């Protein structure tokens, strides 16, 4: 499906875990500044989308019109729990279709995601934990943890050697199954669930009459 969404890389929140207070304060200020810029952009874009008369076109805001009309989704790329939480509360003020991409800390706030019906496209499950004190198998268990909370979960492969790495998608599903997800559901995480999130489940994602035969 062409042009089905806007991708927003939510500002990163850097921290030295209290090892360097000055650096933490510096990065904290930078994070707040960048978040404020995102908020201002969406505020202006929404106002632009409602304007009846325009002196000149703004191409960036023109691209956002379909978001506010729910013709396009907003794919928010975020991993840290504060990033995800800040993004969710921010979009409470906008009626948009939201999808979380990455979502490493999503398990901590699964209830918030469920309340807002936000699906999650999980980062590569064949990865080491992002934090030193995380369980070594946390990335493997993430899909099970989120799906048991009733969230729509898909698996993704973005990053280094992305095109070549797509061959690993069946193994991602296999790992999810080995760590608690039912096999049929694990398969859906790389087929039907993804199609639902992208809004093309009426065409692909499962073997049904009337759908494309993409065997």
C-alpha cells in the first residue's frame, strides 16, 4: 500500500543513569526542546489542515492532511518507556491512527497501549537486551507479553542489512512461538497482523477467497 503513513522518530532521551548529572540535565533539556518542536509542528499542521483559504502551500503540512483525516497512520518510532508514554499522552489531543514501532519498553505500559488500541510492531526479537539489568531473554518473550495483554503485535526487521534480513522473519516468529506465543498467532505476527496494521488485510495476510495468492 502506497503512502499509507507518516513516520515520526520520537526524540531520543539520552541518560547516563545519574553518572554525570550535568550531562543528564543537558540531554534532558535537549529532549524537552525537541518534543516541543514536534508538538508545535503538529499544532501548526492541524491548523493548516482546517484553513479554508491559503496564501501559499506548505508541502510538509499538505502531507499531514491525510493524517488528520485518518487516511494515513502515524508510525511512531520509540523504545524508551518515557518516549512511548510522552508520545501516547501527546496524541490523546489528536484523533489519529497511531502505531508504535520498536516498542522495547512497551511491556511496561501495555495497559496504556491497550486503552488506546495502539498496535505494536516490535523491533528485531533476535537482539540483545537494550538495558544492562534486563533479563537476557526479554526480547524473545516480548511478543508473548504484549499479545497476552490483548495488543495487536507484529514483528519487524528494520535496521542493518534490512533487505537481506527479511529471510529471518520466519525465525523471528519461531522464536516468539518458542517463548510462549501460540504457533498460529506467531505466524500471524509476520502475516495477518502486519496486514491489519497496514490496513491491507482485505487483500493479503491470510489464505482466503478473494485475496491475493502470494504463496
